[in-house]
C-alpha cells in the first residue's frame, strides 16, 4: 500500500483536510444509461477481438495502491491514455464524490481489459464533495477532460452525469443492494473521446457543479517508460 491519500473536503459547512487510506478499488465500465448505445459499443469491441465483460455494467478490481493524487505518473510505453470519471469514496462519515482518471494501457486492453487497467496509475483530484450535497441535482454535474496536442490543451471529453448510471445504481449492482463498503473507491465510467482515443503527455480533467457553482480540477503528466 502507498499509505493514506490527503484530500481537501469541501462542504456547505466549511472545508477541512482529511487523510483517507483506501482498502479496495473498483473500476466500473459500460455504465451508460442508453443501453442500446452500450450494447453497440460491446459489439464494436467484439469485432476487434476484445472479449466483452460478463456483466453490464462491468466491474474490474484493481489494486488500491494504484490510487494517487500525483501530478506526474509513469506508464509503460506510448499506448496508454486517461479518461475522466466521477469517483465515489466510502468513508466512515458517509459517501464522498470526486473526479479522477482511469488511465488505461490501450495496447493491452485489446486482449485483456482487466490487465490493462491494473497496469496504470489511477489519478484522483485531491478535493472531495459530500455526495448528499450534490445528489439532488446529480444529473447536472459536468465532466470534462483535455489532452495536450501541438503544445496546447484540446477538449477530449465532455458530458453530464445524466449520460451515466447513477451512483446508487452502480453501488447496488456491485454490492447487491448493500451500501458501498467503507474504504472502497469506485470509478463510475466515462464518455466517448472527442476525435477518438489517443495518448497524450498531459491529461487535465474537472468536475463542475453548475448549481452550487464550484469546480474540482486536476491534471497530470504521463511519462512513458521504454519497452524492452
């Protein structure tokens, strides 16, 4: 384990620092609410030789040691990329919401999705909101991501939480109706990339709450290690 992660917890009552040591990491996939679109994507994967997961939504267990709030990570080779996702963290005092990047090795993903996710760090912004404060207007939350191209940031992903399954739905599908176990971190799925999936030396992302007028922003550089 890497030890506890430090977060700035922003609530209606104030802001405070918190150390949180994750016990389990779950990556949810195929989480779109439009089931026809999800099934279409499954067939696209099948057509290029990627074996579809056994369930929809899919859940992949990764090592909690992959979680980091760092602004620089190392990856193996040039074929990985980030994707913005909302992140659920179950703590002793309830459920918290953040934003992160499910960085994934795309070369390995072609033949083993679970392995491709385990190979890369999972970067989380070091700021959290109480889930109960955003739950009433959940569908209005906006996720965005940018990649660096030609020396400037280009919009890479954008969408609202309305396009994805709700946290309650994902947690119920994962835990059989029980609450998310304390110490668990769950990534909630993502949107298609604008212009297609591609690697970048820098990945920036944000979660915006237009109703409460606040934003969580973070970003990181990904240094590729040589393939031997």
